[in-house]
């Protein structure tokens, strides 16, 4: 390397060192910054939103409340999860991308008080007010400080979290006792039927003698009690609902106190139902699906399982369908296919899967005065040395009659359920391998982020499990 080249390199190094020694740590000359006072989530005590959706959130001694800013003295309990989410977003509110500071562009970006959403935040002796505008073409939302002209773009989730009206902010949980404290539920239905459910803390039982042939489903009773102790509103009534026809539920707790929940049996014009709780001045609108869960006749609490056996104690299973017989038997700890003699896809572990499916199989309803009819498909087990049998009989009006060993009644199920047992040895086929997300797998999936690939794999595996079951 010649001397002129060495001299040039030396000069460059000297200049580079001089640059790093003298430069500013942050170069911000001529660059606009969006600066608002830092207020921690815990310090924020008020958020006022005006615009298309107006609401005022305030921290009080009993938690957060929400009100219409025009009627600030009429306050309602606010949904804590929603409030905490927006507080976190506002405490970290940033808008790093400067657009311009031309006031005549404010209307175009919808960051005026007339077109935008104004959000005023205060707490801990600090405050700031911003105006949120329309969505930016490059992503995010236009925003400016109310006391400035500069317009920025923010990616903060607060831009959509604040756009809720008072009703949307309100706490939707309807206060009833905790499930663990409830010892009894008395039901008086609109049709005049009454019954009582009791709990000892672990098991739900029928409070009175069961009708002849009735098997009570304690799990169904617990589901009913769970719904009554976790009610959630769709909306709020400003006047009394129509309870001329209603289902009434009285919950009794360990300390002897009672809570009465009245659910209208007549649908409102909006398709939902009115609900009230004694002692609560507020009345509610609840969704149709919730009312359907609560609208249980005693018959709706019948145990519809058909089989009573322990899958772990089964040593032989015979399935007869469409004139074909499939037999599996347990030899030691392993299941073997007896008839047909072989099947290349047979997997002994799938026998227990099918036995568990049979154990939990539920009919649709009891067939009143029904006869089973000629057997079309039968499943015969040897469980703990004793015979156990399920028989599918005649078909009538889309129902297939079926009878198990749980009781002497005839039930109804679907043709699809019956037909699902007609696959013969294929019922016990080896499950397909999990999808390959690497090289040679589904095209393009190996290019996805790891977390997305994992989610897709889990979904596909769940679908395969459902298909096998």
C-alpha cells in the first residue's frame, strides 16, 4: 500500500473519531415530537371521551364508574377489564410518526373537535388531551394534541378502545351468589311446573322424589346453577320489564339468605328477554341463548346416557351391523382383532377410545310408550365378566329407537349415530399421522412464523381427534 493511500485512510479515521466525539446523542433538529405527560395506569383517575361515542370514566372508592358527560351525576359501575385495558394503553400512548403541522389539514385528517374523538386524561396532578382522527393510509390513526397543530400517526389500541358508548362501558355482570355458596335452587316455571335442586358442595341432587323411571343428571343441575351464578347482561332496561309470564329461580346460600331471579318468558321486540334480581334496582336485557339454558323443565334434567359400565373392565366387544360382525378381545393388556381375522390399519389403543365414546353416548330423548322394534345394530360387551348390550332398533319419523343397560326405557337417537357404529374394523383404525409442517409438508406453512404454525397444528390435531371420536 503506497503512502498517499495510507495518508488518506489515516485522515478518514481521524475525521470519523472526531464525528463520534462531537455528535449529539439524539439528533432531533427540525423533527416534531409528540410529547404528552407520562401518567401511570395506577395514577389515572379520569378519562373523558367526547365525539360520536361519549363517556366519562372516573375512579371512585368502590371502583370505576361510567357516565354520559352530559349527565355526569348519573353514574354506573364500569366493566373493570375494559377500563384497565384502556388505562394501560393511555399510560403508554405514543405517536412517533409526524405527518405535518398545517392547521388547514385538520379537517381532512378528522382531528378536529367536530369530526374526531377527543380524549382527556388526568391523574396524579397531570393531564393531557388528544383528538383522534381517521385511519391513516399507511396504518394507524391520525392524532394531535388538542392544544397543538402538529398531526401524528399512532398505533395505540386506545384509538379503538375508547370508542364505546356508556352502555358498552357498563359492567354487564349481574350480581348473584357465588356457586360455591349455593345449597339449593327452587324453580317455579311459567307453565306451573316446580322442582327443587340441592347441593352438598360436591353433588347436586333432586330435592324431591323423582318420577318413576327418571334418572337425575346432577351435572345438568350444576350447569343450571352455574348459569344462575354467572349471569351477564346484553343491555339495561330503563323501565320495568314484562314479567306476567316468567320463570322464577330462588337461590339459597349456606347462611340461609335467598336471592330471587325472575326471567321473563315472553320475548322482547329485540328478540331478547327481561331479567330482574330482587334487591337490585337495575333490570336487565339478557340474550336468548342464556334464557334457553335456564328454561329447563325437570325432564331437561334427565340423565340420557344409555350405558353403565367401566371401560377399563371390558374384555370383549362385539359389534353387529348390516349383517357384519366385528369382534375385539383383550389379551393381557393388549387388544386384538378377532373378527375379521386381520386389518392392516388396526390399532388396539383405539378400542378404549370407542369404549369411552360408548360410555358417554347420550340419547336425544325418551320415547313415550315406544317399542324398540327389530334390532338393526347391536353392541355387546363383556365388562367385569358380565354381559352389557346396546341395541339400535326401528326408525320412525327421523328418530332411531335405542336401548342400553342403564335402565329399561327406550330412547331416541339419530340415524347418523347408529350408522357411525357400522364401520366395522375401521372403527379401530390407526389415527392418521400429525401434519408435517417442515420440509415436504403442506406447501407454504414452513414459511409462517413459529407461533402461527403451532396454532394451525393444534387446530388440525383437534379436528382429527374429533373425527376419530
